[in-house]
C-alpha cells in the first residue's frame, strides 16, 4: 500500500509540474507552496483499473474539472480539443460554464513528450464520456 501512495504522489507532482500547475481546461493556477496547488494530477484511464502512473496517462485539472472529467461530463478528442456531454445540467453564475469550453484546445505541456496519450484519451471517450 505504501508503495502505491509514493507512486501516486510522484505522479501528481510530475503531471502538475508538466502543466505549470495549471488546470488544462480552465487554466486556473493557485499555489500556496510547490506541494500545495489547487490542481490534481488526474488519471485519464483510472489507476484502480489499469495501475498506470505514466505521465502520459495524466492531465492536470482543478478540483471541479477533475470531478467532471472522471464522471464523463467532458472528454478530449485526438486533437486535444474539448468535447462536452449533453447529459448534465449546470448553473455557473460566477465562472465560465463547462459547456463554453466545447471545441477549445486544452492547455498542453511545453514538451510533447508529456502530452496525454492518444490511446488513453480514446479509451476515456469510449468508456467514460457520456455523449
């Protein structure tokens, strides 16, 4: 158990560092210290199912967008553009609604080496995304 906690910690740090501590969807960046950031290193293919802590199976997302991604409210196409589900309702009086991200290109790491795996995002679209 301890070994996987260490791997998860490294995964999170590596992913959010690659994205400059920003949410890849909304670009939010809030840091208290290098170990305290509002963004998560989110697994594209669930760790509990695939045990894949490769940085290419990760994307940096703020807490709200991590939750939405895990529940299939949005996904990403093979050109890294946002796809939004029709199967949810939202009210967003003080921030940009999720639906308005449709078709936008996500924030990507500076190095293509760390871009999300196309295979992983295809899996997410086919298995998690709710169209």
